[in-house]
């Protein structure tokens, strides 16, 4: 399937800029492209050459000019012809299935860890998609039928994720692999800070402290709920294992933040928590743009809100 037709579809709903198209594709749970600039603008050039779209430059006094794309009548006809063409079969290729195919080499605890890690990612993705639906992501609703079709498309995505969880549960049962103890219920104390048009979630404590990757999903879910892409975590929120590099907990949690493009900062007032290799890791992180450590909440907020 060509990305060109997906772009024609979006433009059939309304005129959009290249940036608008990129954002819609990247946020979509069912469009199979990364939505990078090369994909978007290469497709737009081809659509212009075919006469299926037009563009118009809008000049702005206080911002750069932007190019707005609009579908043509010929483009609408081409889109309709493509929608009526024979559909492709569903895609079942999955890197997790490839790993699972050779998982007989693992011991029971190792296989359990593999399944648990996959489950955690599915749970988190379900939370992300449910929040997108709640916020009302791009969904043309020009007619009652169109609104129904888009609701069904998004619902199908959630259904597939939930079906994946059911499959994992059945796999555990058939293999006699006990499901790990469910994560404890956490009471998280947090507040929302608005700074420089950014919403920052500030978590001051958790009871009990965050002690594994599944617990960390709760932090991400709070950010999703409040449409916040920035997070401050006070050290009291985390178990001591986070600051012990040998446990791997820090790497596991930070990777989850990266996977969901969540910028995070940890406030560590008690410097004795950071020592040895952990000190080296955090010093390296402080040169990056996704995660840093600060001695005060104000410093953390200023960094997160500064870009």
C-alpha cells in the first residue's frame, strides 16, 4: 500500500500542511508508516505531478510561511478507485513471534520474563490508544457513517491488542507458566505544573515505591491522562533498586520513557543515592535531551519547559 493514497484520504477530509500530515500519520494506531519528512514530501511531490493535489503558500507575519495542500477532483477519483481495488491480506509478521519461535532454549523464569515484558508493552499501548480516542485524534466525521467507520477502525486496533493479551494468557496456561504476581496498587502523589505552555506532571512520592517496569507504566499513564509529554519524578517515588545499576531497573524504566517520547527528570536531593556506575550513567544522560537528573524541582521544571 502506498502512503500516497493515505495522504489523499486525509486531504479529502480537509486541506493540510506537510507537518499536519506527518503528525496525523505518526499518531495513527493503524497507518503503517513512520511519517518522516522524506516519506511525506516525496509523496506530495508525486501527487502534485499527477495533478491529484494542489498547494498554496500562506504567508504569516509572525511565523514562517506554510504550504497548504488540497486534493483535486482528479485526486478524489483516484482515491475512490484505490479504495475499490482488491484489499491486501492482513499482516502477521511480528518480531516478538520470531523471538518466541526460538524460546524453547529459555528456562521457565526466562520465558516468563519474555512474556511479561511483552504483556507490559501491550498494556501500555492499550492505555495510549484509549487516551487518543478520549482526546479525539484525527477522525473525519463528515457523515454518521464515516464517524462509525472510523470508530470501528480505532476499535479494531484496541481489539487486536486485547486479543494479544488473551493469547499470552492462554500460552501461559498451556505451558504451565504461572503469571507473575500482579503489581501492587500504588498511591501516587502528583501535581500538574504549567510552564511555558507545557504541562509537566510532578510525582512527589509513591506508596509503595516504583520497583519494576510494570509499576512504571503507571507513571506513563498519568502523563497520557493529562496529555503531558514531560515528567518530574522525585527520588522518593522510586525504590532503591533504581539507583543500583546492577538491577537493570533504571535502564528498563528509562527505555519505556524513550519508547513513548516522554521527557523526564529525576529530582535527587540526597546525593548519596548516586554513586559508582550509576553516577557515570546519569552524568552521560545529563548530556542528552530526553532524561536528566537535578538537585531541585525548579531546575527540573525549567529544563523540561525550556524547549
